[in-house]
C-alpha cells in the first residue's frame, strides 16, 4: 500500500469513527448468483438478516468474515476499515476481530468445555480482552458444564458453549449463522433467553442470520430483508415488520414488535401492565413479575388482532387489551377472503388480519379511528 493510500485510509478511518455504524457494500458474482448490497447498519445491538434459502444471507456473512472476496466492495465496522477494493485493502479473516458461530457449534471433541473456551480466550492478547471466561460462562449459563466433554452436552448446550467461545475472542463483530436451525423447539426455547442477554448486556454488534420470523421478532433491533441477492428493505424492526409493501406483512405468521415500559404487576392474576412509548395506551400481558420502568418487548401477531369501531363494544368482552388506533393502510391478502390492515397506535405500528367481509361490514377505511383488540394470552413477551 502506498504512503498516500495509507494516509487517506487513516483519514477515512478517523472520519468513520465519528459515528457507530457498519458500512457494508459488496458485489459478488459466483455461479450465476449475484449479491449486490449497499447497507448501513447499526454499530450496536442485533441486526437480523432475514430471507428465504438462496437469498444471499450466508454469502453476506462470508463477505463480512473475509471468507469470500467481493469483486467490488467496502466494509467499515465502527470506524475500522476491513475492506476497500478501490484502495486494495483486504483484511484477511484471521486479522478481522470477529466471532463466527455456525449452525453446528463445532467444538473440539477431545477438549473439555473449559478448554474449548480457553482456546477462544488465548487467541486474544491480554490487553485486548473485553470478555473473560467467568463472564462468558455466566452470560451463557454454562458454568456448571465447564468440566464436561462435548459428547455429553445437549444440542442447546453445545451451541451456548460455541457462542461463549466466540465471545472470548473479544470480537468487535459477532456473526451468528442460523444458530438455532439444527435445534428442536424445546432447545430453541432454552437458548433464546441467553441470546436476549447478549443483546442486553454486551456492547458488541451482532448480525443474526435467520429464516425464522419468531426469532427475528424476539431478538432483533434492525432488520435486513434479502431476496435474490438484493436488499428489499433495511430498517428498525418495528417499522420494517409492519410495512405493507413487503412480503413479511402478508405471511401467515406476520407480526409486529412493540416495546413497552413496565407500569405495574398484578400478582394475583400474573398480569404485567406495559405503557407504550409516547402514548397513554397500555398493554396487559401474561408474564412473570418485572420491575417498574423496565422495557419489555412484545410480539403481536396480525392474526391475533381484531377491530371494533366503538370502545363501548368491548365492555363485556374477555379481551383485556383495547388500543385506540388510526387505520394507516389496507392491502389485500394472498387469500382473497382476507385483508391486512396497518394501524397506528400513537406512533407504534400494529397489523391486523381480518376478513374482507368484516372490513366491508364495519366500513373500515384508511384514516378511520378504530380500536384494536388483542388477547393478553396471545402476546409473546
């Protein structure tokens, strides 16, 4: 690299450090498939990469990791330039400070859990370590497994050890490539709370590849929707899931994410009350106790939302949640008997799947004020 190129690169890096972001531009052409992306992603939190098989999810991760070399591209991770093809910059995989977790944990079978973890730890100099072994073990709930051998672990336990080993490399970027895809539903439910802890307790940006909408809704802050090697959308999870111009809103399991603040708890009935941001509207959720003021994420499926045109109609209903809303848009569903309605609840988006019959009978139209009913037992928090 020339002295001039080096000085320009240093200046560019200094400018990039002014904001936390991941700048990822890749052009890859391989075997008839083209990945052509220009993304700016948050430099913290969890970004979900979502799409069907063949959409380019894993190719994107391979570019980020340096396992695939784009024909053209640029990658800047929170101010550090890892790739710039115009300037001949390509940081090889072993020099990129990242952790990579695949569908299978790929632990060393001849090493105990502790020695597997130490393998990750010893890849980093003492001065650069941001996560220690005790912290990683506590975060992933594997302290009691340290002396065990991988053959004696469940699938969920192996994956938790694999994630802990990746964290012990003190990465500046963590890549998770469908880490739950090989697990059954019971094991998935076992590991999801630990992935939520990564989000809440670590200041490491995570790119999470998945084709499971329920995982995306539960974990992600930001969503990238890929199709055919291109990004159909990239934006905050709440807004992107509710966009009527994207196929996600028309899927059978279409849902949105609401972030509420704990306002109270009814121990006699096991019900948590949440206040929605910027609103007086409240949600009642079946949930364990939580401290007042704590943020709680709730997933609301479109099929669990019904509409009424007068609040008094709810008075003798068993449904606990009635949210005042404005109809922001209506689109036809793939099923001609149904429609999907986007609602605005004081700035929070909501989707409702209703029959065309109900839409016409109630005279529901864009701009109309309605009330959205949601059963407390159907909310996923």
